[in-house]
C-alpha cells in the first residue's frame, strides 16, 4: 500500500483555473450573450480614456490629484472586475439560458459569480458616489451648509455600502447554501433585497442631485451656463 503522504507530495499541482476548465462552455453566440460580453467593452474603454485624460489634464495644469480622482480610478478598476465576472458567468454559467438547460456544476458556478458581481456592483456604485461628493466638496467648499450636507450624504453612502455588503455575506446561512440549495439553511428573499438595494441607491442619487442644483442656480452666471452645468452634473450622477 502506498504512503498517502507520498501520494500527496508527488501529485501534480492543480491549476488555479482548473474549475473553469472542467466546466462545459454554455456560450452559444446568441444575441443576449453577445450583448453582455461585447457591448460593455467599448464603454469601459471610453471610461478608461476619459479617466486617463482627467489625470493627464491635472498634470498638464500642475494641479494636485484629489481624492475624487483616486476614487474614480478605484471605481473603474472594480468595474473591470465586474465585467470580467459577467463574461465568465455568460461563458460558463449559462447566463441568459433557461435554468432547466444548465448543468448543476455550471449553475453552482454561476451563483458564486453572481454574488461576486453583486458585491462589485455595489462597491463601484459607492465609489462613484463618493467620488462625485468629493468633487462637490472641492468645488463648493466655501459654502458651509453644503459642506455639512455633503458629509451627511457621504455617511449615508458608506452606510448603504456596508449594509449591502453585510446583507450579501449573510444572504444565506450558511452562505454556501446559495450554490448548494439542497443543504439545510435559510436564505433572505433575494428579490426584495435587490429592490430595496436599488431603491435606496436611487434615493441617494436624487439627494445628490437635489443638493447641488440650488448651488448652481445661485451662481453668478447666465442661464444657459447654469442649464449646461446642471445637465452635466445630473448625467454624471445618473
């Protein structure tokens, strides 16, 4: 009989991506799958270019990079991760395919990746909101009430992200019941949780828009400039 220790030491290392390699591909080139894997790529590339130009412009003007710049960079990096996860769940998780046609091992993989996507999405949203609020503080830092309001909303964003992350980590008890539903345990109502998460995110967006519009319209500039600035900031938040 062979020594088990000897067997373990001589066994070849398992590649880090072996789990994905063992999963059958479920990519059939359908329109929904192509839209999820291809369409986001140019928008992410544009966002990367815009952020590069933002840093380049500050360097050319010899301005210091601010916390809003680095928060935007962090949000972009997180978005890269979210896009990679979306591609993986489309290729190997059967995203957009009827659940009855997805093998159990692929379905388990998809559930894990969807959890990662949810965490990355919430993180990217929070980073973007914090970046915008930090920009507000840099531009309108002489307005006392605005500074305090920004601080309050920053606190709310941090609470929102903490609540979202914590809820995702206890979505099921134990957590692995998410991808092994046959085991005993309890799970939250995912549909209600997502509605509450998105709804509260929208409320924060509305608050951010509402707080800055009075400041813009009290500026000493013509109406067309006020309209253009309002539209730019609103689109940036949305």
